[in-house]
C-alpha cells in the first residue's frame, strides 16, 4: 500500500499528531490518526503511554470517539502502525514536584552555600 507507506514515512519521532480514539481495550488504545489513508487505523497507544499516574484500565484515560493530541514514538512501515504517547505531552510529575513548592531548580543542585 503505497499510500500507507508514504503516510508512515512522513511521520517523525517526536512529531505531534491529532486523531480520534476508535477502540479502547485492556492492552491499549487504537487511534485513527488524522491524515492516514482511508479505511485504516494506524495509531496505537500502549497503556504505559496513556498517563503518568497508575490507571486500572485505559478507559480511565480516554474513550472511544475522543479527539486526542499525541506524540509519535515510532512509525513502523513493517507493521503499518504508529505508536503514540499521550504521556509524552504531559508534564512529568516528578519534575513538577522537584521544581515546585519554592524549591531550587534541579540544574542548580548541589548548591554551594558558604
């Protein structure tokens, strides 16, 4: 399928794409990525890439029909699938915790206070 290959080869790691959640399963989420060839469902989000927090089921993070914005992890021409991440576009809570609350930014550690 030349249209599928062209679509996949045009995607770069780290690129932000939009799409619509088509199915939610206990192992992950299938996504219709905007611009993909007609009749295909190329996007997939693994459970660990849905959110920073612990979730019991992907339906706690997204639902079928929901419009999403995600980051491309990898576009596989062999499988014809794009692995996506919602988590990559969210703030890492550890960094927020370390930088929040009036604390010194990480890059200034260790502080030499004399």
